[in-house]
C-alpha cells in the first residue's frame, strides 16, 4: 500500500516502485513497535477466530498480569497498534496496547464473536483510542496564532469549530476519558485555554502548575548561550517552519 498509493498520486504508473519510493520518505516518530511474533499470533487469532492467552503489562498501574481474550479488531492509531478484544477475565470489551503484550499464545478454543456494530456502540465515540461512551464536551479556545494551525487539525470526527472575535478558534470536542485529551491540550501550551468543563480546566491548570514547579529549582541557574564558542558551520541547522 505504501508503494501503490504514492505511485497513483504522483502519476508514476510507468516508473518503477523503487524510483517512486526514493522520492517519498516516511518518518515514523513516537512509534511503539510490536514484536513480529506477537503480531503473527494475534493476526492468526483474528483470522482463525481463536482465543489467545496473553501476558500484559498495564503501564498506568505498573502491573503485569495474564488474560484470556477473544481478539475482535486491530487498530492502527498514532503510530501504535491496538487490539480491541473481549476480555474473559473482566467479561467486557477492552482495548489493549499491542506493544504492551509481552507474550501471546493461541488457545484451542473458539473466540467469542462480537459484531462490529456492537463494538462501535460499546466502545463509543469518545476521544482517542480509549473512547468509551461520550461523557462530556471540552471547550477549547485557541489563540489567533495557534488557530492558523488548529483550523487544519481534526481532533475528533464530531468536533465543532467556531471562529472567535479576536481571530482565535473555539473547538468543542466530545470525550469519555481525559488522559489522551489532556496530553493533546498540553501540547499547545500557552496557546490554548480550556473554558469548559471546570473539572478539565482545573486538571490542566494543575498539570501546568506541576510542570512549572519542576523548573522553579533551576530558575536562578545561569543561562548559557548554546552558540557561545561554536563556529557557525558547526551549529545545528534549524528546521524551516511552515
């Protein structure tokens, strides 16, 4: 697919795939690789509709455990792979980070089938990979500077965008759980402000205060010019901004 897509877009039907791919560069950033063996086992389980026994590392609780699951769908999201599966231990649908599956073993048991429509309904349309059912809407105000980029971003398929009188942008986003949403808000730093709900606004303010406190201890440290003593030709090249 990575070869056919650029060939069709660039009108390179007569060119070799090698020549086309020399002109296309794919940079994988912040990706979390999945071991080939794990991918093979889980892929086989999906196709053959078998259950899988997995050793899973839950990063949020720093815990390791064993689960019996019935894989339903693989999802590629933000350079990472996830597995939507029925967890027989919890008796519910769960989303597993495939890179956190430390080992996987096929079981000689039929997987429990969950219809795609049921998957969509159960996992909901909240924010990010851990969607859940929509619990609330976040209201974000972007500065005029950040709005120039914000208008081009799709945070959620059902987001609502409105222009602000000062040239900024208001973005309303549905969500169920906040961890991923919080990280995306913090990515914009001082250029965005949470206006609602109050609970999310307080959480972002708390995280920014904690981040600021980490720098307080070095606030009085002397500032060193990174270019001092460095010849112009040895200085790092700055990336051009758009």
